[in-house]
């Protein structure tokens, strides 16, 4: 039996886009008779709270979704530490003292996800330079990427290629505040908890080659990846946690029934032919990746309220 997962960050109330992602990941797993895991990506305490995590769990259950296990990343630090040490022993992982301002000032071209492409400033520091810089600043740790093209077949979008060094650059495994970075923890969790399918929004498509590189370096077998279309607001922005009017708190306060929301999302995604209210379990037999569009979808929140 395989396993799927939904991995929200508790940085705010879920919006319609997060509900859509949860529904698609759940349907993809359940329609394959797979188990389903809920993982709260709660490592970043700068903008996350236990109350947000509680609301996510409550909103998912309200939508009619269920899961076989629930994990929080703050309980799994030792697993990340040991994977980090494995990479340090096998690869060139080096301390990077560049500040955010340094990274932008280096004016390197931007990597495919919008972060500045790392210019390699700290890649070859001598032990003396490291010791000296460590007195003033805590370093982040980066892994050197090879000049290699990573290729994989997305279960929804088809073949994807990325040149690691040219399009992504050496990337951070541990931030300067000691928090393990998303690319590392996501791989460790998906691999060690036995996820066989990773479903997430296509905003994370450019992270997947980096993650596949880490799967390889850590000796883990990779899952199948599926990237689903994102929901856009009528002005073309991706929905974000700042779009308070479209969050589940607002929708629930306005007495929108979960079946109405699920039915409308399933209709927008092409899973059903009419926007009729339904529960997620009624959609299991209807779900097929081939029905979903491969372009992002514009959503007008008022349609959900009417
Ligand atoms: N925590 C990430 C987010 O909320 C999702 C990570 C993933 O699904 O790989 O965007």
C-alpha cells in the first residue's frame, strides 16, 4: 500500500487554494487505495502558531477529509540532524555567511523560484576565514550542486528538466538561525514516513529537482510527484494567506456548507460536471489526474459565498 500526504505550514488560516491542495492530495491517495498522512510543517516559529495548526486540523476535518497519521516537524529534529550529517560526510556542505542584502547585491540571475541564484561567494573559504567570520555571524549551510540536469516525469505535467547549477545553484540545508530548510526536511519526511506520492501546487515544481538531488545523495528511493494547478484571484495573483476574505474562517463564519465548497472546487478542477454539493468521499470514484487542467485557475471568492 502506498501513501500520500498533505503538508501545510501553520502560518495562517487555510485559504481556498490550500483547501484545493488538500482535496486533490487526499483524492489522489484515496483513489489509489493509499494511506494518507497530515504533516504540519511547523519548524518556522517566526510566523507560525499552535493555534493555526489547530485550525488547520479543524478545517480539514470540517471539509470531510481524514488521515491515517498526523506528524509535526518540531518532533522530528533528530531525523533532520542525522540526514544533515550524512550529507556533510558525503558532499560539499559549507557554511555561508552572506546576509540577505549580500545575496541580492551579488546581482546574480534569479533561480527559477525567484530566490537569487547563489553566486558561490562562500564556497571556497579557508578554515581561517570561516573561523574569523564565525565570530561575527552564525552561518547558514549550503550544499554544492553538480553541473548536472535533473529530469523526472511529473504524474500530471509530464517531463520536467532543470539544470541544477545554472537554474538553482547551491542551496540552503540549514538556515543561519539553525532551522533546517524546507528542501531538506521535506525529503527526509517524505522518505522516512514512506510517502509514495507527493502532491502539491505547481508553485513548488521548481523545488522538485533539488529534492530529487537530495533523495539521490541520501540514498532514498524517490516518490512519484504530481503538481496541481494553483488558484489565482481575479487580478491574477496566487491566493495567499493574506487573502483573508477567501480563508476558511471567513467562509465558515458566513455559513458556507463544506459540501458546497468541495463541490465547487471539484467542478472547477474538472472532476465533476456540475458544481453540485458533495462530500470528498463521494468524489473518490470520479477522480482522475487526466481530468485536471494543467493551467492555473482563476477563482472569484464571491461565487463560493452566494
Ligand atoms: N508546507 C508547504 C506549503 O505549505 C508544502 C510543502 C510540500 O507540499 O512539499 O506550501
